[in-house]
C-alpha cells in the first residue's frame, strides 16, 4: 500500500525559536558582518563592538569586545580566534591600531600585534583568511594602514599570527583602493584607480587582477565602468565567480546598469546573469548577498521590482535565479527598516541583522533568522540547529 503525504510549503517566515533578548537595532546599529562561531552561535561585528549570540540568538553576556573606533570586518581563524579590522586604535584600552585578535573567550590576544602606528581612514576594511592560513587585509576606500611615517599601505598580507609579510607590495600605480578580495587561485581581485592609464586619460576607475605579490597581472577593461558599492563589495565563490554589488553594465558598451552583477571565473562580466527586473531608488539595491549551490542569489536591500510603483520600494530579503531573473517562488521577508548584514546557513536559513524592529510584522529588534522554504515544524524545537 502506498501512502501519500501532503506537504504544504509556507511562505518564508521568521524562525520563532530564534528570538534575541537584546535590542540590536538600537545598541549595535549597525551590524556589518555576521560570522558563524565554532561550536554554534554567531559573532556580530557591530559599530564599536564584537559580540556573540547563542544558536537561538540570545546574547552571550560573557563575550563583549569594545574598540575605540569602528569595527568593519572580522574572520574566524582555524584556531577559533577572531581577527577583526577597522578604524580603531585601541581594543580594551590596549594599543592595537586597525587590526586585533580576540581569543574565543572574548579577551584580547596580546601575542598578536601587527605593530602598526595607526589605521588612517580604513573606512571599509576587510580581512580574509587564505587557504595557507595567512591573512589578506584591505583598508578599503579613503586611507590605509600606517606601518611607519613613510610606509602607509592599503593592502597587507599577514601571517596567521600577525606578522606583516613584505612579499606583498601593491603596485605604485594603483591608488584610491575601493575593494580587494583573494581569488581561489591565489591572485587578488582589486578595484580602485590607476595613474597614467594608457586607455584612459589620467587617473581612472580601474579593475584588475594582481599577482599574489601585488603586481598588476591582468587589467579587466570591460569592468572599468562598474560602480562598486563599498557598503557590500564583493563575494568570491569557490568556483572563481564573483558576485559584485554596485552598478554593473548589462552590455558593452555600457548604457544600462543593474544594481548588482556577476563576474565569470574568467573574470569578465557574466552577461548571462541579468537581474534587470530589479529597480531601486537608493544608491544600491543590495547591501549583502550570497548564493546557494544551484546558483540562486539571496540579497538584502531597499528596492522594488519592475512593475511596482516608485513608492513600493521597501527593505527586503530577495532572491533571484542563477540567471538573475526574479525567483517568484520566494516570498520576500519584509523589514520595517534597513537590513545591513546577512549570513546564509547550511540548512538554507538566513540570519539577518540591521536597524529593523519587525520582520513580516513579527517583533525582532535588529536580529532575526528567516526559515528556508522547506517545510519546518515550528513546534519541534530540540535546541539544535
């Protein structure tokens, strides 16, 4: 006898078992990065703090790291320690300009010291852990890391324990860095400006690939018109493709732009990925994005779709198919204020942080988890993820 089961797939909903007890929308506006914590839970990179929540979203009050300036990014090393970067000069009253490492218990790791003099205007600093265990640190736009009075750098290669590797020397023609990220093959994708560009008079927006030691290896001329959004930047995928936040042309020569796009592993614009149904009246539709295995892309931002009225734009968690077309199966969660960071989890659920206080009308003060579209029994909660 064959049994038939009726499966009802409901709209994407707020996880009732993930209910933070802290007002993240007010106290830590705005969370810039969400990281998975070893053993469960999450680290939240806030405005001036690095904090931790349990797997149910409740804050771990024993873990509270404060800095003298803004923290922009962090990465969890294989040891479980957390390297954070930003505009700060001190962490817990200890001189640690721009780069510091935190022990799993929330204390400063005093053995990790890059020896910098200051972090000048590292407005959108990023840090990446390479396969070798080394760290690639980018200051982002507007400034750099001061190693000495005569040595300020926007891109650093560091050992896992904080020593600066002088084998990476950024080409002197490259200036005004906007963003950088490591590629799977060891090269570095770099956005910024280049002086005396042969194709473009004077200093111009420039996108290219650098060798592992910082030398110019491959200019990407068809990407010169990308208006990269420093609020989000780049998301490099394991296959070498790159999701790009900003204004990306739909064809060459450029005349129409999407609000985010995709670079193929060969690092040309993937014109087969066209999220051209997306409309926005903000500087960028997406603040953070990630993709699942089948190529669908999830993103957060303030936007509207083609066909919606101008005043229908709102803060949402959206999804497009692998070709960029709107995924109409996905019922977008709507936030009552901006969402600023997201983390896609292995089970398909998404942790989102921001300035919102409700999601789909459900009260959530700046931190929520959205359930995947697969049926979930909200009554069955055993404390595990």
